[in-house]
């Protein structure tokens, strides 16, 4: 099921596009920033698939990104970022070098190969997602883009349909927007029994698909430095751990990105507020992603 939430407020310079294969049950999603957005990332899952995350670590030369790619197809799906980078370069966007702009396009993947057919988004599909980008108020949610083949409760014999959810939290004059692709081993709280006691007691016999990952991208209009964005990544993972049990397992590759459209100096009070808003936005986005099938 694909839905729109028109109450989402648009963010200047931020657009989101999907490419979806409803037959193979895979797809990719591109979050595009113009101009580039200062971005941090943090990995908490033990089985991640990613590209260019090291460039976003503290102390790196260029921590601003032109786009973020979230994609299905496991490691094969990372090729979708190639198409995004080539299209951005054609548009003249990217980090300036002596031979022309080089777009900065970090990416992360979910494992959805066992959901539909063994098909992965291609470079051309990534370009198509970028070309389909639109303001937040017009972006579809649910079984779309990178959330097309997402599922959760994978410790059960039959997992449940996941998807892509977006939610916003406003405080003062600032806005925090969270996009979540829910493809988790664990159970969303209050949507089923906690699987951990049964797993520890050996009462769970047949497992479903043993590959998972939840991807999170948070964007704020609040002025932040890179350290504050890193704290937002921590807050996003905290929200995931509160909403999904268990989270960050050996079979999940959970990755969180945090971006700001406005650089600013470190402000402890603002950083605390934007981190709390991040938690609330991610929690609501997880709930929206969990109800994608209905």
C-alpha cells in the first residue's frame, strides 16, 4: 500500500524520489540536497552494507553530501548510487575538483532479496529515483522505493510487511524530519510479543528470513555543527532500540544519517532539543513504516 501524508512540511532544497519495482519487490530512495548538506552517519547494526560513510566521520575533508541513497538489493543495490552520482555530475553538482565536480553520495542497503525475486536496483534505477524527486509534502510512503520489499518480525516463521515511513516534529522555529526504511529482525513494540524470551529458551523453532536492516535519514532546519549531527544519529538509534525489540542485532545492518540545511556553532541546549525531536520523529516514522501493508 502506498500513501501520502500531505501534512508534511516542505524543506527548502530537500527533495525525495523513489524508484519502485512492485513485481520484484525492491526499489531505491534518494534524498537530494541543493545546496549540499552537512551530514553525519552512525552504524549500530552488525551486518551493514554501505558506501562513502567514512567520508562523514569527524575530521574528514568534506562532510557535506549532495544526496543520500537508501536502497534494496543488499550489496548489489549500492550500484544505484553510481547513477545518482553521474546524474548529479551532469547537472554540475558536487565537490569541486580540478577536473570538475565530484558528487558526494553516501548510500546504505537493506536485504530484500528473499522477499521477491533476486533483483537489485541498478545505476539507471538510482538515476530514475533522483529524477523523480519531489518536495516532502508530495512524497509517497509505504511499500515504495527502498521500502518496497521491507519486512519485520523476521524471527517468526512468517515475517510481516514493512515499508518506508516519514514523520516530522517541530519545535520553536525548527523542524526535524525522519525517514525510516523498516526491515528489522525484531518486533515493533505493541505490535506483537517480545521474541527474546522465546529465543533464549529455545522455544522458537523455525526462523524466517535471517537478513535484515533498518535505515534512517533525519534532516533538520536547525543550525548544527557536525558534533550535533552525530548526537542526532545516536538519538535516532536510541529511538530504534526503543521501538523495535531486539534491535541492532548480529543480523541487522542498521545505519542512521543526520543532515542539516543550515550550519551553525555548537549550542548545547539546541543540540539537546534537536536530539529529542529526532527521537520523536523516528519513533513515529517507524510506526508509519510498520503499517505500510494496511
